[in-house]
C-alpha cells in the first residue's frame, strides 16, 4: 500500500526539478543573448535627454562602443574620446564607471557633457531591433543610439 505513494512522490519531485532546470537555463541564455546584442557593436548617438543629436558634432560622429572581451567602453560626444569600464547584469542592468577622457576644447561641448552624464547616470538599458536606450529607473531614456552596420 505504501509503494504507490512513494512512486507518486518520486514523480512529483522529478517534475518540479525538471521545471526549475529549464527556467534557469532559459534566463541564462537570454542574458548571454542580450550581452551579444549590445556588445561589440558601434552605436551612433541619435537622441540625448529627449532631443535629437546631429549626425556630426564638431565634425565627428557621436558614438558608443561596448567591448565584450575586456568589459570596457569607448565613446565620443563629437570632441573628446571617453572610455572606462562597464558591467552588465541580469534583467538589462548596466553600470558605467567614470573613465578617462581626452581634454580638448571644442566649439560645441553640450553633447559631450550630456553623453558623459547619461553614461554615469544610466542603470539599465533596453534594445528594440537596432535601437539601444540607456535609462535611469523607469524614467524617459537618457540617451538613444542606433546600431551602425
């Protein structure tokens, strides 16, 4: 009489274990897919604080590049080069460390200062096709980028 109960209990335990195993592997795959989507691509800055950004600022294209191999980023707001370390975490979380920058003076520095502030302030990102948004909490995007092909 006790054998059917043990059999039912064993089947239930195996079922729950199998369900948990599939959940964990799918979330890990999603994190790796997002990292591959956002990294090692050059992103052109198209909007900053809700305002469009020109194709060229001071004769240069504003951009962001996240290098997966060493978790470093490089960027430009159209004048100086900006670079530092970044960290990607689960659920689209990102953290940029204050990095190094060249110190040239250019005519238009607004975009560069805004981009630097957006990078340090951002705590998450979202990707929609070839569009990348850097965000703070659930507020409007700090910066939007378009993938350069």
